[in-house]
C-alpha cells in the first residue's frame, strides 16, 4: 500500500516578519543618522575652513599694506611729493571741504605725514565726517578704520592709462595720471623712476552683497576707475571686527615703547609697528551649535554672541618702517 504524501508549506511566520521589519527599520535609521551626521560634519568643516581661508587672506592683505605705509619709493619725505596741477579725482574720500585729499601726502597746516590715519571704534558720523566716500550706514560701528597711502613695492613695468603714478628722481616727486599731459607742476629731471600710487582705506562693512544681508565683510576703498575715484573693493566675507593697536616709539630708538588704539596724527608720526586683530565668523549658521564664548580683541568691549556662528580671532604684528624713518631723517 502506497504511503500518502505529506505536503508542508515553508515561509515566515508573522512574528518573524515583524522582527525582520523592526531590525530593518533600526538599521535604516542608523544608516540615515550616520549619513546626516557625516553630511552635517562635512558642511561645518567646509564652513569653518572657508572662514579660516578668508580670515588669513584678509590678515595678509591688511598686514602688507600697513607695513608699506609711507613708502614713496626713493623719496625720504612725503613733503617732496607734489600732485600735478592737472590731477583731479571723481569721488574723493577726505573731510568735507578738502580738495584732492586722496593725493595729499602731508597735512597742509602742520606738515605731518598723512600716510597713516587711524579711527578707533568708529561711529557712522565719525567715518563719514573723516572720509566723505563712505555711506552713512556702510561701516560696522565699533570697528577700526585705517587709511594708508603708499606706492607699489616695485617700479612700474607696464603703464595703465588712467592710473596714478609717482615720478621721482630721489629728490622730488610728481603724482600724475597716465598719460601725463601739459606742463607738470614739478619738473622731475632724469634719471627718474615711476611707481604706481596705491592709497587704501580698510574697514568692516555691515553687509557683503546687498544692504541688509548682515554678512560682515572686510572691504577697502581704493583708487581706480576712469575718474579716477575712490572705489569699494571687498576682500573677505565673515570678518566681523577689525582692531589695530599702533606701536609708538617715544624714545627715538626705533622700537615701540607703547601700543595705542587711538593715536593722534602727531603720535602716528612715530609709529614703528602695528598689532592687527581680526574677529572672523562663519557665513552659515550651525543649527546644532550655540556660541557662548567671550571674545576680547583690542580695546573693543568683550563680546559674547550667543548665536550659531563659529568664530576665531586672528592676529599678527607688522613693522612699519617708512614713517618713523622719515622723522629720524629730520622731516
């Protein structure tokens, strides 16, 4: 007699299916969590790296310009520089009523060098009163503004039409616009050299791209354009504060005896160094982070932001040789 065939059905029970679903859900959540955390970490690392790159570049730019303040090629005195009588400017940047301020290397009343002018912890009224090319709400209040006048570090090899140059024979100098036309105010005998003139005013702007975007940015006013005029050139976003302390030589030995945050124009005639401090922040927020650190730079008030931006302080000290050396030569 043939035995009956016993048929059975293989598969998962409901309990097994539920367990598998739970384990899959846990694994899926873990994978998503790892992905989200890695994505957040990558985004913040990139954000901080961009902040560091911008801050270092900004510090490099302002440090180089400061170290060159008062450099007028082979001339020993800024008083030996005379603007050509045909030299004009579209948008100037000096106090109200002062003509061709951008081309002045010395103060007419006292003869002090105008190669370096410092405004400490500015208000809007201060900066507009001292530098007419600024808009009323352009500069971040409580930050420093510094004006630097100098020429390039090397002789001009190529001449650009419309640019301003210093022609000098080592005794006298003539500021002129390329190409030079007419009779210059000061004849400069040969042999002579030509150097591009590069004044700049550094400051912190309240915005990066448009008014109200609240991205603090290190900018500078530079001489350029068809006018020429003092134009705005922005260097690095996320620079929240600029504080500069000036090393003043009071003993005549060429070394700083004291550092001052708000030196007068007369005191700046003996400047030999500068400490530059930048407070930089990321341009994007970190929603998982609250910045409760307290930052102290220069003579600015202590600052505890309590927001979601990462920040760092960047500092350097530079020597300023040209201004003090002029005074030591008796100018």
